[in-house]
């Protein structure tokens, strides 16, 4: 008699609606293979009215964790046992990890951005002046994590006051950074004091690849780090304008890879194979 095998895979995945075009599984599965572990990442379509049941399913199936994507990132909060401090400030959870029967909510989006800043651009947020265009989910995550990581001043430039003002107020009240909201109504000139400029809107996302935020591109200086959250295509028209002004640029593919890498580490305890994950995404996107 040979040794009995363990044929049971550990399960993680993503709940979303729609979910079919979510690329996270491609990079997570590539990482599991590279690490030689028997884990599976499942894309699971969950309609909003079934979210509570689906979360119970994480416990019932003893899944190791789950990612949440549109439209579940905020709604899921009420079904969790614990929520990390940063996810609570952001007001959204994109990653759940299960510890025995406890479900713990985390947010790795902003953390992924910070890791990309540190490891791809080799820049620390400490003491920096940042300008974030946008005030949606991605912008909130980035603004909170930049502030918690020691950024000095954060400007939120957003089209709607309804989302921009509360975000700046949150940073001022809950972190040591100073924040300011600017209502974005016409072509905006970037102040020369800005160290890090980030497009955290969906402007430029496929298929609208020629769209750019309405800013005066000549106000971009070579000393600035200019970042985009859009992962597909990673080389956006916005980053092209920044490159023309000799600024250093950082694409949104890095943020996507690192948010996944941080989730993988939370679930498995293992260091993620970053290069493998990035290559898998580039291949899936056709770059
Ligand atoms: P939301 O819908 O929550 O927010 C969208 C933001 O973009 C809002 O601030 C909105 O302004 C602004 N916006 C959209 N269109 C326009 C426009 N035409 N003119 C001015 N402002 C506009 O989206 P998310 O924050 O979830 O996602 C934003 C982007 O971030 C997406 O492209 C997504 O792919 C990307 N993303 C990337 C991640 C990564 O890992 N790289 C992770 C998460 C998201 P208003 O408030 O006025 O409506």
C-alpha cells in the first residue's frame, strides 16, 4: 500500500456581478502553480440578493478566503466578523480571509498601490504631497493608505462634490495627513508642489483608450511621479502625456498585481511570485 494522497484543493476566489471578465484568477492561478500549491481561484457570479448566502458559503465550503468586486465591496461589511482599520476607513472590503469560523475583512487595493510605489517606482509616501484625481473606490483606498503611510498633504480633485468632500474630510479627521478637496470643473493646472499625481478615475479605461483627464498637461513637471490606476491598457494616454514632460510614470498593472500578491500572502502565508503574476496578466491582456 502506498501513502495516501491529499487530493483536496484549498479554495479561494472572487464574488462579483458581473464576474466573467475579472482577470484576478489568471494571476492567482499562475502564482499557485509557480508556488507548487494545490489551491484554486474560482470566479463566482453572485447576485446582490444572494451575497449573504454566498458569504455563509465561504464558511460552509471552508474556503480560505474570497475577493469581493463590483457591486459587493461595501455591502459585504455587514456580514463580516471583523474588519481591519484601513478597510473600515476606506469603507470597502476587497479581500476576506477566514480564520477558523471568523471572517475578517481587508482592503488590499490601496496597499497594492503603495507597494507598487515603493517597489516599482522606489518612492516612499512619507512626507510627500499627493494629488489624486477621483474620489471613487480606488481613490478612497489610495488616499487612505497614502495618508496612513505618512503622506503630508493630499489633494482630492473630483468632478462631484458629493464624493470628493467627504473623502478629504475623512483624511483630515482620521489620519495625520492634511487633505483638501478641489471641485474639478474645468482644465486643472497641477500645483508645482505636487510630488505624486494619480489618476484614480476610470477615464482612459478600455475601450475609451484615447480619453484623458482634463488637466493642463504642461503643468506636469519632470520631478513628479505620475501614476494611473487603469490596468488595461497599462500605458494610458494620460501616462503618455506625463512621459512627454519627462516625468517618471507608474502604471495600474503594478497596483493590480500587488493587491493580488498581498491577498495571496494573507491567505497562504507565502510570498507571492510577483513577476509570474504580472506576466500572466500581461498575457491575458494581450501585451
Ligand atoms: P468608481 O465608479 O467608484 O469611481 C469613479 C471615479 O471616476 C469617480 O471619482 C468619478 O467622479 C470619476 N469619473 C469617472 N468618469 C469621469 C469623467 N468622465 N469625468 C470626470 N470624472 C470621472 O470607480 P473605481 O474607483 O472603483 O474605479 C476607478 C478606476 O480604478 C477603474 O478604471 C478601475 O479599473 C481602476 N481600478 C484599478 C485597480 C488596480 O488594481 N489597478 C483597483 C481598483 C480599481 P464622480 O465622483 O464625479 O462620479
